């Protein structure tokens, strides 16, 4: 069982039939996303979590209790509404005992419709998910090549994203 929680509006969904759950750690460089000529800061790196799993959505009563009244199509739509805002991924979290207090963005949601009735109504689907840890730039710890950690300043965040706010007095 995994509960996916949307950070912005507290929407959530619990998926019961889960397989192949894994958490991978990846190590990447240059977190600011720009070329850095200064040798002192050229080796900026971070460690991120990647989560993947498969979930079965079932409308036959075989995998989920009979009290579930939503169709697989309605459940898939609710999952999409939690994971995405328009065409962009929303920030989500999982149960703390699985991934701590980390925030994630969906990178892949692959839906395989496995069983349909004679009218073409979906009765069972398997969804493969992949998520990448999301760290807001102002909270992002940076590890330099000398092993020292520091926070990204708001000025660096603005410079890296192109979001500049001018204070008007």
C-alpha cells in the first residue's frame, strides 16, 4: 500500500496493489544548471532519490475490496490530477516511512490497460511510475568538491531560473 500526497492542495490517493517498489540514489553535478567557469564552484554535486513502482488498478473486485466504487478510469484520472498540473508535474510526497519527508515529481506514468469488458470499459490497468526527488532551489543543499555543504542563495536561484523580483519602494 502506498499513499501519494499532493503538496499544494493536500489531495491524496492510496494504491493497494503495489509491486516492484524501489528507491535508487543518483549523484549528479552542477545543480545550478549553468556553466560555471570558476574552478572553486565547478564541481557542485548533489545526491537525489528516484522512486519507481507498479500499481494495479482493478474494477473486478479481485484486487481491491468490493467497497471501492470508483471505476479504474476514475482512479487513473484522480492519479493524473494529483501528479500533474496541466502538462507539468506537481510536487508530491509518499508515506514518511518509505521516503522520509522528501518531495518528488513524476517523470513517467505508463498505463497498460490489461482487461476490458465487451463494451471496452476498462476493468484492470497496470501503471508503472517513476519519480525524481524535487528540492526547491532555495532549500537545496549544495556539496562542493571539497565536501562542504552550503545553501543556494535566493540570488543564485533567481539567476539560474530567470525569475527576478524587483523590490519597489
